[in-house]
């Protein structure tokens, strides 16, 4: 039986993993070595059942065409191969435009998880994403990103948080419930990338979003859709810890 341990630096909430990084690590387990030249990774859906703990060996067990991850008797997540995601229509904003709107990032004023690896304002070693509204009629958000390190989990982490901000996490704290993503290629360190995100349907505590990662020439590198669950941020703790 294999295991997955999330290093503490890849947190979202203070005591649990960044949902996108965690989901991407599972996707990498299902399709090691992808994406590669001319070979996109398969789409993978990850459903979180509990906050993923940090620095704990999670057990990975086969589950149909996917896997399930457990922490002792606690089910943490289930992951399965999924149908390919549709490619988003439209043209992304430029890197300069995405960087400019970052000054209006709502997390600069109030952030439910300021140490989040992906979008936290109190991190100097994270992705540094500052997603903000671009002001069009689709409700789109954009974030400029210059990768300092690249991996499949980091690609998923880049697709993660912008979706939450587009879905309305400002003033309504949320955590990732389900994420489906597909990477077509990985950017190179130092390239100027743009992450776009769009809000979807909502019902009660459930909110949907979609996101896309673009390279320096506007090429699509990855796409995702997600379901977010509104929570009390002080109550987000791994089970039994």
C-alpha cells in the first residue's frame, strides 16, 4: 500500500493542505510522468471528505479506476479518472492586465486563510496569486503568475484558489469540496502566465467555479472546475487533530 504525505508548506487553511496542491498530488499518483511533450495528463476528479492533514502519511488504496485516501479510519478523499474537460472559450487577458487588476485583490483587505500556499498574503514562498475581477460581463477573475517552481501539484494549486475568489470567497469563507482538472502542459520557471476564473451556479453553501491556466503566448496549459463549500474558517481542522 502506498502513502501520500503533504509537506507543511503546502497548506491552505493553517492546519490542512491546500486543496488544489493535494488534489494535484493525487492526480500525479494516478498518471505519473504526465503531462509530457504532446501528452496531456488525463482529467481527474478529486472529492474531499475531510481537511487533508499535513505531515501525516495518508494511506492510498485502489478504488475502481481511482483511489481513496484515508487517515486511519477517516476518509479524506476519493479520486477517479474523469471525462476530458471542455476547453474554455474566449481570450485570456494579458499578463500586464492580470497584474494590474491584482491591486484590487479582495484578499489584501481581508483573507480567511492568509497563509495559504496559493493565494495567501502572508506568504513569501507561495504562488503569490492575487486574483481580482477583470470587469467584464462574465464575472471573470484574473491573476498573474510567474512560477518559481513547477510540478503537477503546483499546476493544480494555480488553478485552485482563483476559482474560489471568483465564486465569492471574499466575505464568505469557503474550502474546496471537489476539483476536476486536466493539465495539457506545464509552464517553465520564470514564464509569465495568467490564471483566469469564472463563477458558476450556487445553492445554499455550495458554489461552483471554473478556471484556466495560460502560458506566455496565450496557450492553454490547464483547465479546472470546482465545487466550493462555505465554512466557518476557525472550524477547518483535520479530523481528530
